[in-house]
């Protein structure tokens, strides 16, 4: 069978949509991180705006609820001087029975320039990118279990900021990996950027052996997973997984895989602790660690705005 | 109507006959092959020079969508597609709306198909009422109405006690039970478990969904002696279980779909909804095992698994898209492609879509059993004439089926398919012919 070229790149290999980190060349990732670096200072100015997207309309299409991610995209777009329209589709069109592509066609008719899409189904942003007008750009803000590429990029920005060189690092990702789009995007980004040792840590229900196919070492013991790690990425445990056939209870999960000060002592002395938020204190991470000196959870949020500005400005500048 | 098929290469897979010969047809039957009576005055002559003359194809799995899903397919459109594909007999599963659990529905379908005279229709009755997996249907009544076996279609019976009793009851009267081996709980995902599903974040259907169901079915066949046909195997491990069950002498047969025979999960690419199929596409090793098992006869038949899906139902994210693909018009070409790839004699390839599926149907075909799927003097004149050298490109819009979704569209594969049907005869009347066939 033939395979079409990666739909997020144009003929010149330039980024026109951001749908997944998988398949993006290292120089594209590095370019986004470098660009984000230049935007970081904008956030410190008195007038926090640059005119790169002036006159452009960015539609936040959230088919699945999210306050935090939507807000950071909104801030990023506004700092680029774009007009931002937030659509909480979970509560409007979809509930009236309008199909995804009809919604997209209608919004395209309102002269949208960019769609920021979150959807509960893996691959939904690909469908949208394939069916919207050629001048419209699509940013995946999280689709099912598949990808959350801007989170992956901001995690890379954070790691680079604190650790500089990717090629000597050990990175542990802990928790519900199988259902996590953040974990998938992080793993693709880390492998692309040359991290030699990536560990996926958790029980077999949440970290099945299949994950080895993605180039990670699967660890079912927390001690083995975080020993001598330079970076520990804790994932959020979704409420619906806290009890049932995946896990018996949140308490038992915390006992085995929660990050406590004791366990953190197994990692390298200068290890950093990351979390995509929102945190469940006492489920995946102890408060003293979340708020401790090694935690870079709040810098992640700050860097997230700059990274999203970088992504939006880069794809808006490239033509299909 | 008297018809002479002139100058073709006649292949009868069941007997190994393979020779250049004329075929004379009258009153729905084959009058002679090679020996055409001197006083035979055909009203039609079909020029088969350069073509193969073979028994019409017998497809053990094709959904026609009537009753209940007419927006996706109609009897007429889908039987026209069958005729265009050289299919002269097909088996349709009972997952219509309402399900085929009432004799009246089955009689109505049979009656309407007969009136169209495009293709013979052999419905499967529902094994349980409404496919609910609880109450057995009136199997004797349904058999009288024309059902050739009983099936749960895509709805597995969760209660194994009901499954055991269904098999016991069917075995009492010698009815065949058609089951797609898939565990109801393990089979809830949207793509085969493996590297692709993991990478794309699609929920997986593990091989165990098939093998757990197979082990249950095989054990119940051992206990009950029921005759079971396994629909659309998808995995190498499933093939191994089938092979062992057959070696043991259990009354089990099986088929595989054109999709699982030619595609793997890698073809999902960037979430292509055309590849959303049940059973899901598995890995290369599974495909290779399925191809080898079909070649050596462990798997008895190749089926189209024809499932017309309305346009909008595929314009959805992968996991929400309706599973299924059109297939009746592709069955012959994809059988030929597999046969050529595997280096098989043409007669062996054709057997898997003619005489072998007829053997699966067995006594349920009644008087047709002795000659369907074959070309025999005195036998029924269900015939396909096709040009094995002609290639064609699949353009979904030009298919006769109402279902236009196929993983084999030229636009997606860049590959042309071998074999073009020139004429299809059902019971001695022309059900389909291409322009090239019209000479007399």
C-alpha cells in the first residue's frame, strides 16, 4: 500500500499543522524550542504582545472539556495578537447532533485561520486537517490517547532548560502510560531528541509490555524505574481509573508508584520532577515533592505559553 | 435461453478440468462442455477468446443491508454488485434490522432475490432471537424458509451455557452454526493490539480475543458434535488452533476475508477510516499465516466480507467510524492476486471461491449441492467468464455497490488489480456482462 506523506508537513518539509510529534525531524523540534526561547521574554514585557498573528482568527475547538489547556492556548494566541474564539463544543453542536465535519465546514465559512482542537477520539485532528480549507492550520491540543504534542514540546523545553544536553539523560515516566497522550508525545519527542534511556513505570495494567515498541524500557518496580533518573515525569491518574479492573484503589497506587521524598532519593541528586497537571496530591505525588525544590511543575506552565506561541507562529507562516 | 460460450479456457476447480472448450447452456443447465450437440442453435454467443470460463463465485459473507439499513445498501444494488463481481451465490448474515429470526423475513428476502435473478441468495438465520444471546430461534422453521445455517453475526454469545445449548440443539438436526470467534469483552477495541495501535493510541483487540473464543467453541464442538463454520479468522494463533481442531477430526470449517488476506495494521497509516474493519487488521505474521492456511486448505474459503457503509459513517475519527468495506466486486481480483503472489495454479485459487465454499455449505444447498461451484454437464449453469490478463483500477465511485468505501481504491494503493469479469450467468441467464462480451 502507498502511504501519503506526513499530513502535518508541506512539500518542503515545513510544519503546516501540529498533529503529533511522531515523524517530525529533530531540526523541526529544535526550531520550535528555539523560537519558544525568543517568546519567553515577551511574557516578561509590560506590553505582552507581538503582532505576528494580527488579523488572524484562532478557534479553540474543545470537543472535550479542558480549562487549563484551553486557557494557555488562548493566552498564547492573544500574545501573538490573534482574535480568539472559544467554542465549547462538548456543550453545543455535538449535543445537537451536528457531525464533526459539518462543524468544521461551518467554522471554516467564518474564515477561521487556525483550529486548536481537543477531542476524545484518537486521530480526530487528522480528520479535521484533511477536510479543512488549505489555508487553515490545525493544532492538536490532545486527541484521545494518541497525542498532546504541545505538552510534549513544553516538556522538552523544560528538560532542555534545566538539563541542556538530551543525549546523556535518563528519563522516567511514571503512571498511567497506556491511556496517556502526554506520555506518547513525550516518548516520541525524547527519542527524536536523542535521549538514550527512557523508562515507562507502572503496573502491567497501565504499562503493558507493548510499550517497548515505542522504544522505552518497561519497569514495573518504582525503585528500578526511577533509580539514577535525571528527569521524572509523573502522569495524572484519571479518576475513572482509580478503582476498578485497572487498579484496586488510589491508595494502593500511591503506595507502589506515588512519588514521595523517600523514593525521590533514589533518583540523581539533581533530578527534576515534572507533571502535566492538574496534580492529584497524595495519589501520584506527595505534596512535599510537588512543592519541593526539585519540582519544575510551575515553570512547565510558564514555558507552555511560549511553546504554544512558537507553534502557532511557525505553522501560520508556512503554506500548505 | 440457449447460450454458447465460445472459445474460452474452461476451468472446473473441483475436478481439475482445464482445457479450451465451448460451453453450451440451455434451460438453466449446462448442456455440454466441449461436445456441443450439432443441432444446438444458440440465441446468444458469448465470445470468451482469451478468457477463463469458471464456475460462478460463491461468497460466504456478504451483507446486503436489507431490511433495515437501506440507506447503506439495497438488495438490488448489492446483488448487481455481486453479478458484476462474478459472484453467483452468496451467504448473508442475519444482522439486519429486524434480524433474520422470523421465517417470514427470510422468505421475503429469498423471494425478492429470486425475482431479481442476479445472484442466488442463501441467508443465515439468527441463532438466538434478535441476536440477543438468550433464546434460541425456531431453527426448523427458518430452515424451511430457506436458511442454510445459523449465526450470531458480530454479536458474541456471552453466556456459554446458551452457546452450548445452541450447539446441542443445532447438532440434533444437523444444522451448521456459523460463528465469528471473538470474545465479547476482549474484543471491544477498535484496532488490533500491537505496535500500531499502541503508537496511535487506539484501543486494542488482542489476539486472545480470537483464541479465547476459539478454545471455547472448539471444546463445545468436542462435547456437542455440532458442525461449526468459523467466520473470518484474523490471527496466526487462530489458524494454529483451527489446524489442530481439523487434525483431530472435529467438524469445523473456516473462512478468511479479502481484507485480512491482503492488509495489515500498518495500512491504517494516519488513521485511515477505510481500514476500520472487523475483525481488525493484524500484523504481517498473521497475514502470512492466513495466506498459507488458505493455500494449503486449512482455511476452506475466501470471502468478500462485503459491508456497504454509508459515506458519512466513515467521515469520522477512526474509532467512531463504522467498520466494514465493500467487497463483492473485488473478490475475484483479490483472489487472483493472492493466488499469483503465492504461486498457486489458477484452479487452486478459484477453488477457494467456488467448490470449497460449496463444500462448506454442504447438504444445506439441497439439490444444488452436487453441481453448484462446479462446471459439469447437466449441472446448474452458474458461470463467470473473466479475462485474467486484464487489469483494472478500483475507483469507488464507479462500483455498482451502494457501499463505496474500500481499502483497495487505486487512489490509496496505487496498484491495479488483475482479472476483469466479462460475463456472469446465473441459472443460465445473463446477470451481468461487460461491453467487451457483447458480440452476438
